[in-house]
C-alpha cells in the first residue's frame, strides 16, 4: 500500500511517500506557494510520484497538514461574518473574558482592547430565550426570520455564526435558525455553536463559532479544490486532513468544522514523535519543531501527547481539542534586527518562503537565524537539500554585517554568534513555559528536535535545560509530513453536564457516556467507518465548585468508573497543576469527552543503513563552537550503521537537516536509525 504525507510549512512544503509493501520510503521538499498553498502541495505530489516511479492510481491515502486556517486569522483575511445571538447578548464578543492568559496585559496602562471579531452592525439579535437547564423561557419568534435574512443579504455576508444562549443544553432554536438560513442563503457558510462547540462558557462558545465562520468559506473552497485536483491526477485513495488534536479526518467533517485545522501543521510532527516514543520505549519526551517561521514545543507524558481544550489565537480564545503546543517566532527564517533601544531582537517577523533568508539568493536582505548558522558553519552551503538549493554565504555575511555587526560594533561572526545564542535561549525558555510552569522538570524528559533547524540548535537547548538525552529521528526535517502519513483517524465529542459529583448517580453517568457513544456511532457512520478496531477514550472536565477553569481527568475504564475515581483523579491533576488540593470541597463535572481513534496500520521502513564498524568522517568543516572556530569531523547519516558511536565534536549531515554536537556528547544509532545523543559522564 502506498501513502503520501504532506506538510505545508511557512518556507517549504514537505512530502513523504511510503510503500509499506516494499518497505521503501521517498521524500522531497518543494517551495511553499503562499498565494496558493494547494499549488505547492500538488507540485510536491507530482515530484514524489516521479521520484518514486509510482502510479497515481496506487496511492491509497493522502494525509495533509495545512496552515490555511491559522493564516486566515493571523493575516486578517477571514470571511465577512455576521453573528446571530440571543436578544440582549449581542455584545458578548466586546465584553470578552479576562483570563490567566491575559496576565501580560493586566498592568499595561496603555492597553487597547482588541477590535471584536464581528463589528456591532453585523451582530444581530434573535428574539428567543432558553434557561440554563434547557427550559424554553421565550419561544423562538420565526416571524423575524425574513427580516434577518434581508439584513444579511444587504450586508453581503459570506458567513453566519449562530450562538444562542444555552444552546449547548437545548439546541432546538439554533437548529431552526440554521435550517432557515441554509435554505434562504444557500451560498453563505452557516455554522452554529451546538455543532462547533456544545459547551458552557458563553464568550468562548461564541468566539469559537465566529472563528469557524470566518475561516469556513476559504477553508471549504481550499479543501474542495485540493481534493478535486488530486482526483484529476488519478488518485482515488482517501484524502484526509490533520486536525489540531493530532488525528486525521475526512473532508466533510473539516469543511463543516475548519476550526479543527488551526494547529494542523505542528500537530503532525508531535503525532510522529508519539509513535516514535512508543516504538523505542520512551515514556516522557519534549518535542521541538523548528521550521522556517516558528519554533513549536510540545510534551509527551506517559506515552501520550498533552492535550488542551482551548487555545488562544491572536488574543481570541478558541475551544477545540488541541495538542498542547507553545509557539514562538524563532524559526530559521526569523529576522534578527536592532530595536529602537539598540538591543538585538529575533522575530516574530519571518523572511518566509519568498524572499526567504538572504542566503537563499531570492532577493532577501534581512539577516535570519539560518543566515547566522550558515556563517558559523552549522549548515553546509553546498549540501542544503541535497544541493538542490545552493546557499550564498556572502549574501548572508552582507546581511549580518549591514544590519547587525556594524550597528553593534562587532565582527560578523560575533553578531552571528549572538543571534544563535539568543535564538537557542528563546527556544529553551519556550520549553520551560511548557514544563516548569506546569509542574514538570525538563530534566526528566528526553528532547526530540525536528524540523529543518531543530537538530542544528538541539545541543545548545539541551545544555541550557540540563537535559541529558537527545533523540534525533529519521528525516527530522520531514517528520511533520511523516506524521501526516502515519497518524490515526481521530474524532472528538463532548457532552455538557455541569453537576457536582456528589449529586451524580452511576446510572446517570453511564447514561451520559452512552449518549456520547451514540454521537460517535453517527460520526463514524457518516464517514463510512465502523467501530471495528476503534479505540474509545473517555475523559472528564472537572473543577472545584466556584472555580472558573477546568482540568481534564482521564477515565481509564468506562465500565468501572465511579464518582470517587473521578474525584481522586482530579485531585492528582489539581495538585500537579496548582500545587494544592481542597480536601472535602465539592468537585463539579463540567463536561464529559470521548475521543474515538481508528488506528493506522503501517509497516514503517527502517532507515538504519550502512555496514561494518567504519565511522570514518568523509571530511572536516570549520564550525564556530563556544566562540572558537574548530575543524569538526563530518559524517553522512545514511552511511552510519546501528550501534555506531561517535564522540563529539561532530557533525552528522543528511538531506533534511544537520546535527552539530560538542565534545560533551556522544552520538549513537539505534536499530531504526534514530540518533541518540547522551551526555558524556
């Protein structure tokens, strides 16, 4: 069976093809086409098919990760969207909610409230009212429908988001409005909170539904066009899209709920890292994905990725199950500059794919992290992407000289060293935010760097955090695309509850879980799937009575779960997150969740090659390490065999990245070709 994984990044689009029958793998990179991301992805498919000699008709599955949803919000290019909400609640988007995520702004005397997602003139009221328990207090006045429709038509709306008060408990009114508008406005994208985020928390439910509406039309068009073009190539296999929860889903689901695509790209690499950890017996790991634009950090604990129920995007809270990923603007293309105070700053601006870093020779003149790594010898100017893109070191030196070295009054090499050091420190700090601030010690974790730049900075990051085990996977620069290829199909469902555990009976709990199971049956049936081989995992969102935020508690056995076991699990999580518990305090069950996984079965080709004990370097290269230029031995990764041990300093080069390690580390290959770096005792 042949499958393709595609990851559209900020600079490159990575494509991987696996033939698990032959046990072979092919991979390639093509330039990302920001104005038309689908074109770059399709170019990558054509290139990998030509490279592998496969036939389009042999492709059984395409797994596709895309940044289109995130980019639409970040770039402010979402659809013209109207909001329909209960009379008296049209300003919920303007009122917002202050949370712990806003703490950086709490003492800003010059803080300006961000503009609401939807202007007031496009926030329309619906005359109806449902109580918190689902009781209808004021019936839906259908006589107003025609007037609302006329306003929407005159405003030339592209999308309508419907979020009525307490619709997560009783969605009847929302569904009636949806049915009318879909019939009346067939060309408008209509979305409702009861379908997108059927949970309490009025502001978050509204903001999530509005975001779904804003990105809906263009995401739907992109997905539909991509699938059509794939069919034109002659590929009849299934086309699946990576969701923010780390699982794949079919086009119909993500076209209706494109909000699930918001962390699509970064999720692929984490998914691949989870599978890697399972194969090599690693329980706890931190992942660091350094691409062209960002550095994305995630954590694997007890063999599973950490998930969260919401994320903050451009100051807006979006509630959808998401792999817990912290991102900073420290990718290879991140621009280094001198600020108004004379200090050196990195990012968040990126040179992107066009023009790219100065060394790409595509017209870029700003110095980037990649330019600095090239100057210091961490990147081979002639071996980048197997020589497909020759790097111009003189252009890199000129950019660093003009914009950094001269203003700082230092040499070009010193300026490049400062940029690299600051970049690595920023990445280490991102890992601290993900671990230390959440009750974890990074020293208890292995570090898995990937992305084209991940291994280049891996040792400096590990040294700063005192991590003593670094694992560089096969094809680190293509791991996210590999994750799209091997990911499972995953569906998340939720059921609002809002009841204290001491008031909940076992029969009622089992009935609620049965309701979730019924919803899952419908989702699987709609996708043409069944429960054959599916894995169901339940969890509970809990909080102490009176608290605002919840913590998720895994339910290990649905059949044996009790109120006491949920309360005990919550106490453990609360202690870990906040370092205290409230013994005897009532615990409230806010939501029940069900994640259904359809595992992907795949024979992954081993990449450990080579023969014999020879680990002779093929050359030496000048690299600046610790402020001194050294001649460092260079090894080709594909020439190394399992068990080969290399004492640093050394450079291991491969097509998608390069790894530089110091004299304090030893590199060893396992049976699958993964590089394990251990600190010398």
